[in-house]
């Protein structure tokens, strides 16, 4: 089904933040990468999310990513800012500044590390949503935050006029169906392996890590589901499976996506910021073995793939720490 009231797009890329070998953001590479994924079929970009290494980005970098995204997209894709903060006051100010920088929407993650009660989660989301006129995506990822957004809390949050969507990385399909039945919330698949199952029960789209490598197959899957062609969608899903496995199962998705993009010659360095590090030899070997199984995927030609394990080794220690206001 198509979602005419969807202000975010359907094929959203959880964008990596390309960096140079010293860990500083490679801004020309950021521009090129945003253009690449939009050209491939993305109609939404989530900058400064988990995959963008939000935990180690400064606020200034986060805001510049919004500005660069808006400039490069030139209206071709929505720019959503993710990340936020586990400090409510900081999150409010960051999202206000992101709105001024031109963001088309915001994605608010459940406060991490604090492990708030559901009442605390409800208050955090409401206060942040109150502080902006932008449409809001709730990001439910208990594997990273330690706390799920419970069903009853989602129903209460759905009544807020600015809260329009949920990015689901919880994988509880029965709960997704219940929420879709009882609210007008849009759902986005936050698990690359479950994009088609989510879409098949009514999700609006996806926010994907593997889409950094190629967004074209996800465009094909979404378009096929929109027109009711499950056969075509399933075939594309099955072809994507080894690439999804390469990106999502051996090391954090940010690390593998950068390793692969660098091996394809699409970014200048595979470097990530500490405490993330590049894949160890055995992890790199597993990623490369999975990539050997990737066949006939639009936008992902591995015939000239040249991985550089040495360039990916270790992690960078940036000059300015990420919590600098």
C-alpha cells in the first residue's frame, strides 16, 4: 500500500558518515555518498543515526550533516536527523537546531544507558516532540537502549500530533500489527533482514544500513509491494539476503558498510571512530565470504571489489569529543 500522508519517504538510508584516516569527517565523500544513494532510489536519508556514528559526532558535525544533506538532496529526498541524546534537555536543543538547519523530520531514540521507566520514556518523547514542528519517528531498539517502548506507551505517544511513525528494530510483528490496527502511525523496518516481512503486514518503508551499499533493490522491493506484486518483492528480497548477512551479522553495521564501501572505491577510508574498530582478519574474511555469494543485485557490482584490511584496522580518536556542546 502507498502512504500518501507519509512525510519521510519509503526507502530511507541509515547513512554512514564517511571519515578520513584520522577520523575527521570527509565532507566531499559525504556529499558524494548522499548523491549516490539518492540516485540509486532512496527518497529519505537519516543522518546522524546509529549507523552514522552519532555517539561520537559533535553537535556541530550533526548540524552540518543536516545542512549538507539538504544541499545535496535538493528536494530529491527527505533529510531526517537521528541520534538525539539520552539527556532530554540536550535532545530538545539539538532537535531545535536541526530544524533550523533544514531537517525535514527527526528520529528520536529511546534514552539509552539511563534505562528509564515507561513514564520517563513517555515524558522524554513528548517533551522533544513538543519542542519542534517537525514530524517525528520514534526509534524502538531495545538491543541498544536496554529498554523497549512498550505497546501501551506507543499507543499513548500516537496521540501526539507530531509523532507520526515508529522505526521498529524490536522484531515483534504481532505488536506491529496491533499498533497498525489501532493507530495511524507509520512503521519503518529497522532490521535489514526483516524489511519484506514488515512491508507485507503494512509497514510504510524501511530505514536500512545495507542500503548504503545499494538502495536500488530496496526501491524495487517497496515499489513491488506498493503494486501488490509479492512475487517480485520476494525474489529481490532473496537476492539481497547474502549482502544483508555480510553487512549485518559479523561486526556492527557501520563497520562492515564502511569496509565494503571502501573496497568498492566509493569512500576514501573505511575508518570508524573509537570505540568502534575495523574488522579483525577473521571478521573481514567472513564478510568477504558472504560477498562472494552476492549475485545480480542492481547497484552492487563486486567484480572489482578490493578490500583493504590494513586501512580498516583499528579506530580513530577524534580531536574533539562528541559530547561537546
